[in-house]
């Protein structure tokens, strides 16, 4: 009898690209084993006209999929790692993390050029508070516009608008074949990415040794160490899409460097620090970096930001 596994995923173009990529790689690494895909709709897919910061982010793009995984109706779930909460639900673990795509954010415009080439007061679209904070910190004169939707939808909305620019993740554009739309790969000095940006996570049941053995072959050790540090940093700061937090880890031999930022919504205040240490202590390095930012005021800044987001949400409801 043929061994079979069911992969759970969201139904967006990017989610399906990622699920099909994982399916193809697992079939290559597990000859003779069948992997099939099942699409599951999540809250984040159904609420498309409200900003992520106002909806809340507790499992926005994962909860329904994780419910199916715990129930046993699927064997594994494929997620953009940045969508996962930093604490896995009881009974679930990350079984593998695929090799990371380029984690940078990118700038898209209709006239070419970079962020530096934008006229004073230009209007730039993003649905991310993290991008908003760092962009305004770099160019306080810019006007930020809210935009939601999957990658093709955002591109269409942008093309039909009179906006001057838009910020997206490189990974999603590249994976869906829109790489030619990139005008600027934004340097990390200007904009740190979201925790786990560009990485694909495979989530499984904690005690499911059969699935664990099948997916373990796809785990990329370097990416795993880097995102472990980033997620520990985010977990300590109790962050998500409701606050501007960014981080990026890089591995050089056995040395891991982690850089992180916390900012205000208007970009007027941005705390940014880095740390280096033994890669084997990746999680500990993430916690230490969070503590460094907390010591210089990050906790108070995040509390103020959450209060402001809550007030803005209440005023808009």
C-alpha cells in the first residue's frame, strides 16, 4: 500500500506556490511516497478590507489550518514562517524550515528609481506597521497609504492607483514570477525584514514520528538557526503585526549575528541594536538582544504603540 501524506495550506497564489514547492521537494526526498494538497481558508483570507494591525494577529493566517492538523485531517501544514505565532499551540511543532529566500523588502514604483528618488510628500503603500515605521524614519516626508490583499491583488491595486510607490517582500514577488517589478532591493540599513521573512515552515504534530521523519530531510540548518534567534527575539518582546518590530539573523561559520529594531508608528523613534555569539545558542541570543532593546526603552515604546493602534481601531470601528 502506497504511503500518503496530506499537506494543509491557505489558498492564495503564494501559499499554493509554497505548498507545491514543499510537495515536490518531499516527493523527491521520499521516493514512492504520495503527498497531496488540501486548501483551508483562514480568517486572514476572509477579512481583506481591514488592516492586519486592527484585526489582531493571534493565528490570523494559521488557526484554522492548525485546528485541522491537530484533528488529524491533514498530516502537515505549510506556512510562511512569519505568519506563525512565536509559541506553537500545544501538540504542534515546526518539523522543518526550508532554505530561506532573500529576506529583503523591495520598493516598487511606476517611474523607476529608488526610495531616495521619490519626490517630497510622495505616497507609498504598505500594509505593515514595521515597514511604515522604518520608511518614515528614513523619509519622514513620505505619506503612507494602507494596502491589503495577496501579492497579485496588491500589484493590481497599485497599478490602478495614483500611488507613487509600494513596499513588498522580495520572496513573494520572486516566487510568483513578478521579480521584474522590483525597482530597489531595500538595504537592511534602511529596513530590517519581518521575523522569518522569506522562510517556509512545515508544521506537524508533536508526537507524529512518521511525518517528522518525512519532513526532516527538507530542514535547512542555517535557516533554522537564524529564525530560531529571530523568533526568540520577537517572543520576548511579545510582538506581532500590531507593533513595528523587525529582525534579521545571519550565520558566518559558527558565529551568529542578530540585528533587531523596534519603532514608533510615525518613525520618529527607532531603537536598533545587534548582538553576536555562538550559533548553538541562537535562542538565547534572541532573548539577549530583546533585553538590550528593553533596557533602552523598547517595552515602553511598544506599550505606547499598542495603545495607539487600539485607539485608532476603536475610532475606525
